[in-house]
C-alpha cells in the first residue's frame, strides 16, 4: 500500500516535471522507476517484477504511449534489481545508485527492443535514453542521500544517541 | 477439476508476453486509450501548477535583483549627492573669496599693482590672534607686510613660509601701529589686545567719539591713511589721553585679504 501511494506521488511528480518552465532534462527522469527500485529491496524477484509491471503500465498511461512496453520493461527491471541486490548484497546508498542505474538501463534497453521488434518508432532516441539514465541515476543518488540524512537524525539509533547525550 | 497453478515468475512472463501482443495491437491501431486521455486530463493541471510556481519563483528572483539594483543606484546617488554638496561648498567658498577680493581691490585701487591677493586658509582668533593665508615667500610675501581686508587693516605678516604666511592681527596683545585720529592733531600709538586703544596723545587732547582712526605709516609697516578703527570715549590720564578704539576690520569674516608690500622707511 505504501508503495502504491509512492507510485501515485511519483507519477504526479513525473507529470510536474514536464512543466515547460522547468529544465527539459528533468522530464526524461523516470521517477516511477525509483519506486520500483525501492520495492525491489529485500523483496522476492517476482514481487518486484509484478510491482514493476504495474508501475510501467501506469507510466505508459501517464505519457500517452502504447500501454505495455514500459510494463514489460518495469517487470524486468524489478526482477533484475531484486536479483542483483540479493546476489551482490547491495545495501545503503550503493543499492540506490546501482539499482536505479540498472533499472533504467534495463528499461531503456527493453523498451527500445520491444519497439524495434514491432517495427514502430521508439518514443525517444539514444540521447533521450542517455538523459533518462543520467537523470534517474541522479535521482537515485538523491534518494540515497535523503535516506542517509533521515536515518542520521530520525532513526531509532539516532534517537537513542541523543537520549544518552542528554543523560550525561 | 484440474487446478491451474503457475509459478509467480512464469505467470509474470506470460503477462509480459500478453502485454507484448497488446502493444503490437496498439501500435497497429495507432489510437490512444481512454485511460491515457483521462490521465492526461488529470496531470495537465499539475504541470500547469508547477509552471505557475516556477514563474512565481522567477518573478521573485527578478524582483529581488531589481531591488538590489535599486539599492545600489540609491547608494550611488547618495554618494554623488555628497560629492556635489562638497563641490557646491567649495564653489560657494571660492565665490565668496572672489567677491571679497573684488571688493577689496575696489576699496584700495592704489595698491592693485603692488599688492598680493591671498585667501585665508585658517584662523585662530582667540588663541594666537593669527590668520594663515595661502601666499608665501614664493609669491613675494615678506615679513611685516601689511594685511588689509575690505574694511581696513587686519594686521601684519609675522611669519613667512614658502607657500603660506601667518598674519598677526591687531587684536594680538603685542600688536601696535602708528596712528592718528582724523581731525585731531598729533600722532598716537595704537596698541592691540582685547581692548585696543590709542596712547601717546598729548595730555588733555579732546578726541571726539566715533572719529576714524587711520595709519600714519611712521613705523614703516603700514601705508599711511589705511583705516584702523573708530574712537570711543577717551579717558584723560595723568600724562596722556587714552582713547579706546573699535577696530573696523573683522577677521572672522575675512576670506580674502590684500598683502601690501613692506614700506622701507629711510633711517
């Protein structure tokens, strides 16, 4: 439920990033993929895959594209990130940065493959793919930094440390 | 009844395959879904709101820049105003000097060729009873040159530097000048100080009040006939008549003075 809400927020942010007053590079960021990456942490691969599929379908819908390619890509990205995090024991900031990079790479490759196999023009060229890769990775890095900051000040450990300091 | 149970990963793959087929159908048909249209209608206001927010932020940034520019201009105008006020003060002071110098030269036309016109640089009327003028040795000023203002004698030069000279005023306790009262016989000595007075007149000399006192030039400093002051009520002493004198020259108002060359008196 939490991730469904986050997905909704991500889609709204995705829509907001297309505002003409914002830098054009921001509209290439796949915000929904960051939620998929977050869902893939510690979850079974098929769970992350299903979530990725739903998120990808919603992303396709929100961008007015044929519904399906991003769903397939999201499912594969979810499975890929979940497997990679288990195999390589990714955690902390590294999980976010590598996870978003991996998820974006898989998504862009799969989407391009689907469109190419159907003989349809892809929604964007390699420049758009590169922008999406860079932008989403940056967002992953930002998420990692926020998570670190949040844990630094609001985690139970941090609260315990503050309480001990007060007692002294 | 047979129960169809699929592994979650296999079912995911099957759904993906179905999506692929659905995508192919959509690509062939080339029409958008109703859901996409509905979502676009929902997402459009969000993008517009972000656009408004960004425009507001830009307006604020531009307004702040304008505000800073306006403050900088205000500061610049203040500085320019101060500079102009200073220049105005200097010009007004120079104008005053020029006017007084013009009046001075008009008052003493006979000295126009030989006198040196000088501006008062500083004055100490209570402590040392002196003025400093901006003409010195380089301009031909000598010690004991007479210094006159428009109304009359101010004093004499007692110290000369290269570019300036100091004037000892008649109000100085050590100042003195040979003088006479117009309409009265005999020469007297005008002694300076806070209360200048004429001494050396013969006993029982009647000196009318408010008579002009002028220089005689016998001491070799002042040219004869220069106005010194006006007499007050005389006091007859045991041997001499002492007459208080009100000096006519006002050193507090003098901004331009004439330095007259020292008179050489033959021994």
